[in-house]
C-alpha cells in the first residue's frame, strides 16, 4: 500500500479489512458509523470496494497506482443527506444500529430478503461507486491484477 505522500506502507495481510471510524484513523466497532474499505489480495486478482453500509463519517477514495484498472470513491455529501434519526456528531449512523429491524440489519442474509432500503437508495444516489447495502457489492467490487500498490485518500477533492 502507498500512503498519500507516495511512501510505501506495510503490506496488508491477506483478506484484511481496513476500517476507520474517526478522521485520525481510530478504529471502532461494527455497530457505529465508519468508512469501510474491504480488500482481498489474491495471487491473480485483488478485489476491493468502499462501503457505506455501516454508516459514514468522511469521504474517501481508494485507487490502484496503475492505469490498468480503476478505483472507486465516495465524495458525495452524505452527511448533508443524513436523516435526522441517523445523524450523529460528525457523521451518519447505519440504520441497523438505530432501528434494529431485519429490514435494515439484514439478519436473514439472502439476496431476496436483503434488498435496498429507503436509506441505501439515497446513499447510492449520492455515491454510486460505494456499496450501500449488504448485497450491493456485486456491482461495486472492483478488481485489479495482483501486485499493485493502492492509495487511500480521506476527504478527497470532489
């Protein structure tokens, strides 16, 4: 991985899930707002996506340091679109944490029962490249040949 200054960071572990809950990169539990970058580094292909399923706090871009493949971002004003019931200091909570219902928590874990919600549709409209509900990743998981370096930028220019 490469940091924003272009210096090489420590290589991530296979299948490691990178997550930030605060601008200073602190870690939080799954039940609070966060920015998720999920990646899986394989021998042939790297898979990655940005998710707002668990809420969000800061815009983010994640891109390979090559022209062979594209990256993804979410730079829309999600905090401005956050409803009153989801709004928390500095971000927007996920609907599951607030409402605790199957509709928002997707406890049955099947594509037929875990469908977009009123909130995920709003988030998807603002940030079409981000995963907005549990079974949205099929369209928003990106791939790149293995062996590439990646750049994660928090609060990128829109």
